[in-house]
């Protein structure tokens, strides 16, 4: 890239001739995807090396390109992908997914930039995610269809951006992003480019509440299935809690969320029965908790993406002397055992 252009952004014939020359250079280069995208983003008139807004734009485009091309963002490798951009690790990653589709999308960006320059119109940082979003909205084929699973992937992209820029995320933020509609995700993706604080992106109230479900699975021996949270989880990794637990999505019922989590995390296609409701403070937010239970002696298929391990423990011991389990129990699980003790004891009699 021409570093002199980055130091003085001046719109005029020379500027647009320079842009067109750089577009030709990018097209002719044999650079890896990361370098090509970096060069494309740098074409923007308001781009400045080292500026947080420009770095945020590059990160946004990289993440959205991966999502647009693959429909997924594997958490286990995405950190390595962007921290080692341009290295052998990047090349290996792209071989597993749609390198051809990503290159096609980069060409689409270059076509847009070329048309802008030929018209004498500036290219700005916000144009890049807008162009990709337009492609996702009207394009054809699997990479451009916004299915429910892709909505989850889009949310995962935004969560990764937020985490990389602002550090560890509080639970209400994770829940809000995972339960958001596409138009909300689009708005937040734009705000992250200029935001200096997490609150500037989502603009959540400090006293916002969020909903969760917990399911207790009990077998014929009155043993409770406990799960050890995956080490990859943002909160309480390797701590122990209820059989399954998770957020309730926007527009979803508590019962629907419980059934969904049972199926996705343990492979159990049954609707559990309501045990009770409680709530607790979680930082500055209020966590609204609904607890369900299921008597189950059939097979279980723990999803390794959610669990580090599972084990059965005596429900009576959990209720009477949880400290004897010698397990690090999550604050929410301990709260449920204390505040819903009576309805949980009734499971021993059923």
C-alpha cells in the first residue's frame, strides 16, 4: 500500500488515480487473504494505520467474511486465525472452509472500490460492512441465506469482536447479543467501529434483567446429573452446575428454551416439568431463573462444546450437604438449591 496516501487523505483526481492503481496492485498480488483484506480496508479515505476505528473496521470485515463464506465461526480456532493472520496457520484454516468464496467476496469489494473511484466518490470505512451486509441480504446460495443457524453465527461474530476489543464480557451482554434480532446485530456491528466502551455499543441499562433456564435430570436412583462447564466458556469454566442451563432467546418461552437446551446439549428430546422460579443479582443486573426437572434413565449424549464432563451425584446429598461433594459449584446452582429446596425435595418422592 502507498503509505503516503495514508498520511494525507485528499480527494481529487490524484487521489482517485492512486486508488485505482492500488486496486490493480491488490488484484495482481498473490498475498494471503488476511493481507488482501487489510489492503482493501486501507483504501478508505478515512483509514489511518494504528487508529482503533480502522483496526475495528478490519476486524469486522475479516470476521464477517468468514461468516459470509462459511455460515459459521468456530470458536476453537478463530482466535488463532486472526492472531496469526498471513501465516501458515491462516492458510491451513482457509483450506478447511471456502477460500474460493472469500476471494470472490474480496473481488466484490474491489469492484465496488473501483466503481467509486471511477465516479469520483470517496470510499469510507463504513462502506465495507455495508457492502457485505447487502450481499448477505440479496445474494443467492448457502453463503447468503440468513438461516437461524447463521443468525447464531452472526451473534458469535459480534461477541468475538466485543471480547477482543473490550475484554471479558458480563453475562447480560452475552445473553443480549445471543437473543438479538438481525437488525440489532447490524446496528451494534456498526457502533463497535467507533465505540470506546462496551456501553457505547449495546447501550444496555445498568439494571437490565435477563432470563435463564436450568434443568435438573434425575435418574431412577434419585441421582442428579451435574455438568462441568467447558473450559472454553467465558464464565465459570470447569465449575459444576445443573444438568443443562442456558439463556432464553428473545420471543422464546422458558419451556421452549429448556427443551431446546436438553436436545442440543444432551440429545434428549423431552419436555421437562416446571419446578419453580427464583431470581438473583448478577453484577448490576437481575437474573430471572426458571428451573425444570426431568426423570430420565435413557441414553444421554453430552455435547463436548458445552461440557467438560458430567457425573451423577445423590440429589439428597446435593440438597442436604452440597459441600461434601467437593465440587466447585456455580453461584446460580447454589442459589437454586437454597431457594427452591422444597420443590426439589419433592422429586425424591415422585
